[in-house]
């Protein structure tokens, strides 16, 4: 069974992760996955980890397909594949219009087409081919990696709904999903099929202060699940009506009302919380329902997140 951790841990400088990363494999972790939103980029933490520890699988969850040119993305991935041959997974995804256009000033091309085209380009580039021609969302003129990776990285797609999950099933090595409950795994797995890896970032709040955990969950759910892609995901999962009051308040600009409108039942489904043992049992429920790779994202509760990561190691 795979067991992953998201880095960097919130509030912990990258340089201070070394002691934890060097012991993760001995604790039972198999994977280390980066995130890329507005903190560290996706590649740098894994470059460091590739030198600090040689047994973990390293993955990006995920690199946006819009914010780097296809060639730049291929070069960064090839460099990491060279550092960690056979144990690097490139997770790519469409991100959101806020990140792509609002923060980076880049046009938000249709996300499905862009993701599909970047995936196809990367397959050719990692094979050492000269890529030259038109894709639906961009044109590449005579690009070839100077040194193609000896072991091409697996490529997984961030996928929240049937169309992207089916693309992952047809052309990628698996799918990475986010913000789902243990019971939702069955619905996602049914679209992806049984023969491709399914990974999911699971938000974990190790505290027995239930109200604290729920308040953290309220803020995160109101912030994330009002983004159009996540809203559509939860419509598909069947939570549209439960989310309506929250979405309406958020759209009206009343952030406090939006957070207050998040149903407690939704928080408890989407944010794992309790003691370390309770949290581990809840994560195992995702695995029992068809998840291959849980990627723990430890939420800050005022305690040392390095110790939290140690406490969440598989039993």
C-alpha cells in the first residue's frame, strides 16, 4: 500500500524538512508529493528530497499546464527524472482561471484541450522525439529535449469529472483528485477504471478539538469549493444542493455568511479530523473504497506539523 505526504508543510521552511524527509521511508511512507499554488513551486521541494532520501517516490500534484510553456515544463520534469530515475511522477492539471489569468496574466485556454495537448506533447518529448507541429491549443516548432530522461516519468492528470478521468484512463498513467470523501472514491474509480492509479490529496486535521477542525474546514471549503471546477465536481458528486447557500453567499461577497453556511456534515466528509489514530483509520477508508495513493495534506492546528507527519505514518 502506498502512503504519501504533501510538502512543504505549512509554515515550515523548505530547509527544515530534511530531517523529516530522511526518515519518512523508515516510518512507512512510500511517497512525497509537492503542491503548487502560491507558495513553493512544485519542483524545488522534490529536487531537494531527491538528494536527501533515495527511497521515496516523488510526485507533483500538480503542475498547471498553462503557467509554463510546454518546453519549459518538459525540461523541468526531465531534470527531476534524471535526479530520481524511475521514481518521479509528473502530475499535471488545468489549475484555475484565478491562478492562470489572475495571478500569471496568461489566457486560460479551454482546460480539457490544453491538458490533453500538453500530455501528448510530453509523451513525445520524453521519448526523445523532435516535436514539430500543431496541437489544438498551441503549436510547437522543432523542439527536442537535449537529454531525454533514461526513465521517462509517469504522467498523471488532475481529474475531477468524467471527461478528464476518461482522458486519464485512455492516455495517462493515472489520475489525481482532490476534495472528496471516502465514499466519493467509488464514483471516481468507476469513471477511471480499475487498471490506472488513483491518487487523492486528503486534508487531515490532527486534533480532538472538533470545533477547531470544523472551523478550519469551513474556511477551506468556502474558499476552494466555490471555484467553478470544484463546484462542478461536487455537483457531479451530488452535493450541489448542500452547497447552494454557501455558493450564493460567496457570490454576493459575504465571506463570513458563506463559511457559516457550510454544512457540518460536508466538513466531516471532506476533512479528516480527530486523533492521529482516528485520522489514520479514516484515510484507510479511502483506500478500502478504491484509492491507490492517499496524499496526506496536514493542516495546521498550532502544533508542530513535523511531529504531526510522524504521527500519521501508517501503522
